[in-house]
């Protein structure tokens, strides 16, 4: 027994000197990396298809996203303050939406309170997914008017998308659908990635000016030559 006690003491002393592992890939998740790859691929394709500098977009987007994760990681004060404000605003929006549907709920801080208290966490806001989509849009080699319009569309779209997701989670928990709640909640990262990517593509392609077409007369003259 004494030998085991000494062995345990020595092992604990050795482990105390071993630093804990750092956050993997600057704290990103697999779905965040997947979204980043999709955004870069779509942005490069769009730049090449429209005759713009794809290399410049790649360098600008990669640098902007990397800088964001270096300066504002998940546990940074910036993300914490932003997350707190977004959670409070989202709780107010969700409570208003549910009251419009006839539910008796109130918003208090980062919580929606009805038959139970539904409290948010910062990971439920999808801020990193939104930030990546916005940074890639700002790096896109298109007019600034189109970039800013796209940023606004992505921000509004992600807000309403997450509002719908949180409302569904609330109803599932209220009705005791714990298994469905767990599955739907675990898909949050994938849903954020899919939503951000769809909005990004919409900002790039919907309403984009079309390439000028040759008139029939010019095409006839060109074929005659």
C-alpha cells in the first residue's frame, strides 16, 4: 500500500509539470474548417469566373480569417462581450417571436423564460461562422456596394436562421422531446455552416450584373469574317 501511495504521489508530481494541450487549430471546430474551405473555394471560383484576381482574394480572405482567430479566439474578451450582447438581443427577439405565436414567455438577460428557463450559451450564436462569411465577402474582388449589401444580407439571414433554430429547440424541450432535442442541438455547427455558405453564395450570385452580350448584328458580322 505504501508503495502504491508513493507511486501515485510521484506520478501526480510528474503530471503537474506537463502543460495541458493547446486548443486544436486555434480553437476551431471541424465544421468551422469545413465552412472556411467552402467559402474559399466558392470565392476563388467566382473570382476566376468573373475575370477577377483570384489570388488576391485568396490571400486577403485567408489573412483576414487567420487574423480573426489569432486576435479574437473563442475565449477572448472581445468574443465574450460580443457574445453577451448578441445573446441578450437574441433572447429578446425569440421572446417577441414566440409571444406573437401565442406563447407566454419573457426575455431576461440571455434567457427566454416560460414554463422553464431556456438559457443561451455563446456557442449557440454561431458568431465565428458569421465572422468568416463576412470577412470572405469583404475580401471578394467586387464593388464595395455589393460587398456591403452582401454583408448585411448574411448578417440578417443568419440572425433569422438562428432565431428559428433556437425557437425549435425551445419547443422540443418544452414538449419533452429530449432525444430529438439532442440530435438537433448536436447538428448546430453543421446547420450554421450550411446557412452561412448558402447566404454567401446568394450574396455572390443573386442580383449580380450579367456579362454584356453581343448583339445579333455584331455576332453575324463576326461569323462572316
